[in-house]
C-alpha cells in the first residue's frame, strides 16, 4: 500500500518483530500495513532498528540490536560481511538457511498459483570458502593500496578485507599478495572523481580440481608501470600461478572488465573439470562460481532428465558447454546454442579437448535456432535450459511447446522468473514432473538455484 503521510521518519529508532525474510534476504517488520526492510533480521525475532530510508511503499532500516533472537541465530562475529553484502545470512544457522530457501520457493510457486511439491534444499557439507572466482576493487587510502569490498550503504567507500568467508582461501591470500606487490611498485589507482590512475580491480580465479590460478589486473590504462616485473614477482610467490593477465578497461561505468585481455605471463586460460570433463576458462568466461554444487546440480538435472542413449538433447543457453558436455556420454547427440560467440568458441574448444564426438555448439538466438532444428527434422527428446536471472522469453517457451520434448529441464537462479515461466508452460499444456528441487549454490547469501522438470500432457 502506498502512503502519503509516512509512518516513520529517518533516524527513528524502533523495535519490532520480524514477520518474514524476503527472497532478496531482507527481514520485514510490519508497522500496521507498512513494511520496514532490514538485513540481518530473521523470522520471529524481535529487533531494534534505525530507519535509514523512507519510501511511500516501504522503509529501509539497519538493525542496531537484537532484543529477542531467533533460535536459528548464531553470532559469527563477522558482521563486516553484512556491511558489504557478501553474506547476508552469515548469522543464520546453515540448516535454517536451507529451510528458508525451500520456504521461499514454496511461497513463490504458491503465489503464482502453481501446485508443486518443493523438496528440501540440497546444501553443502562445508558451506563456506566455496567460490572459485572473485573480483575486488582496489583503492588508495592515502598511504597504501587497499583491497576489499564496496560498502552497501556508501558505495564510494571500500571496506578493507582479508577474509571474504565465501572465497577459496587461496584466492583471498592471492589478492593480498598481488595488492602488496602493486603497492611496492607504487602503481596508481583509478580515481572516480578525477578519472585518472591505473588499477581498478584485481580478479582471481582458481580451478577447484586443477588448482590452476589466474590473476587478472584490471586497469583503466592499456599498460601499467613495471608490468613485466610485477608479473614476475607474482609468479615467484603465488603457488599454482598459471596465468597473469592485464585487462584494459578504460570505461568508467558498470562493467567490471572489458573483453580486452593481454597475457603478461603464462597461458591465456586456466583449466578445471566438472564431472570429469575439462573446461578452458578465460578471464571473461562465464563459469559457475561454486564448482562443488555445480557438479551436484548437473548430475541432478541429468538424472531428472532420465536420459537415454538414443536421446537427442538440446542445451539452450549453453555458455561454454558445461551442461551439454557433461551429459554427452549418456545420450546420442547434444546440440548446444548460445548467443555469445566467444562462449561458443570456448565450447567448441572444450568439445575438441575432451574428444567428444556427439556434441556441437552454435552461435545463435536459442528460440530461433531451436525452430531451425525442428524444421530440419531434428526431434529433441530433452531440452535443458539454464538462463540468466531474467528467465526465459515467450519465444523460447513457444519453441519448447512446439517441439514438445519428452522432458524440459529448467535450471534457474531466480525462482520468481522460473515460476512465471512455469505458469506459461502449464497453460500451454505441460505439467511439472516430480518435485521442484532447490539447491544451495550460494551458501550464506540469499540466492537459490532451482531445478524443475516439465513434461507435455498426453
Ligand atoms: N549453462 C551454462 C551457461 C548459463 S548462463 C553454464 O551453466 O555455464 C546463461 C547463458 O545464456 C549465458 O551464456 C547467455 O549468454 C546465454 N543467453 C542469454 N540469452 C540467450 C539467447 N536468447 N539465446 C542463446 N543464449 C542466450
């Protein structure tokens, strides 16, 4: 409901009981019919909070005290993670995180009017230090270079960090090492106000199985001072280093990295394996950031697809070919389609490197290409999709309903768009097969991955 007279004002301190945690991770306290949203506030606990932003429809607040804590609250002593938004659920017991994600998916499906059983969320045994990649900003504090994370409430400021909690700890160590080397060489740092200076971000990715490490120096300038020596010094002290790259990103807006890479030392790519298939991963490659749960996710998607050795399978939105290549040995043929050409080139390399004979990848818009395959007489038995957060377009869903595969396996990182798409498919003559399965790809955060399988009605 929209208000003209605001029920709260900036800076006001109030207490209240949290009624739910929204899908974006914020707890909600209701003041009559007016919601107040805040991080680090869990269902049924009473919290004291300060109003930080007031809108017609809701207010934002910061928790300043826990009056009656939830039994699921565990104080981890890492509230700095909340200030930068890295781990909004750091103080929520892991079992409760999994239950919360299941309940949120259930609510989203219910709200969309879809009858479905939501299975308990599959979690990780060791739900921290799982990320295989990170990009961190680098700034100058007047004396030295600092790396950390942008503060949630003051985006111009950086909170210096050494322990990111969710990263592979080797990545955290590498960031500190690289920053110190840049510091010794007095490399300049890009300044948002003057638009001058070189370094903007440090990106590190590390193969979970291969342990190969890539360091990318993202610079506003095409070269950085002492770059060859800096690369040598990194190589001398970072164990497992496989690649040092300079990413030239002169743009001052939004994108963290450009596509413009120059290798300063080593190979242009690192390698890692997923379900036994080796993938080449470049500075810009989209590669799932939690390699452990990705294997669980893909194995589950393949199992739910009930693949047969006679099946033709489409991997729409195929990226560098991860889903298609990991199921290829279970089917007759895999056809992948992906709109970004560079990703398709990577997928084709991955086909060759793994000597897979029955998979091919093509650069195209997925629904258009799926229609072409259909028109040329190819009958897909199973279609996999793993789309971006915005979900599927009606064109793609229409292509699926025309092809009527035996099974349509939808992997989603956004249950809201997935529920919207599920509704559309159900209206067009499909039903959900089995349980909807949430999976915790991003422990300690509000994100949840979901697999839903659809079959055409008889
Ligand atoms: N399955 C892969 C990639 C998932 S990311 C993996 O898990 O690694 C989603 C991919 O969908 C991105 O690579 C994006 O480029 C691609 N994509 C988005 N819209 C598309 C479209 N209309 N047609 C084909 N691919 C598309």
